[in-house]
C-alpha cells in the first residue's frame, strides 16, 4: 500500500471509526483528497512554506553578516533535515 490520497482518506476514515466524537478528526492526517477534507494546493504547500521561510531568513543583513554570507537566496545551497 502506498501513501497517496486514497490511503490518506482511508487512514482518516479509520481514525474517525475509533474516535467518532473527535471534532478534529479531519486533521489527523494530511494528503487527503479534497472530497475527503483535503486542502487544494496541498502538493505545493509544504515546499512553498519552506521556500518562504528560507527567503525571509536570508533577508536579514545583520544575521547574514554574522554568518559571513550575503543577503538573498541567489548562489546559496540549503540543506533541510527533519522536515
């Protein structure tokens, strides 16, 4: 079994079976189809959030000076661990 939208919907349905009164059951798993409580744009959401955070972080001149780097993303490589 993979972990595509269909499987995510199955996990949500299973969770709701065991926790029928949990008002937050739609949030128990991400990656569901929109028809099962998923969010449009989900595919892009995580990557866009990471990009926006990095872009913001490298825009602070004082912080970049301490690291010996220039501001901005251009010419930088980023490693993300544990996301």
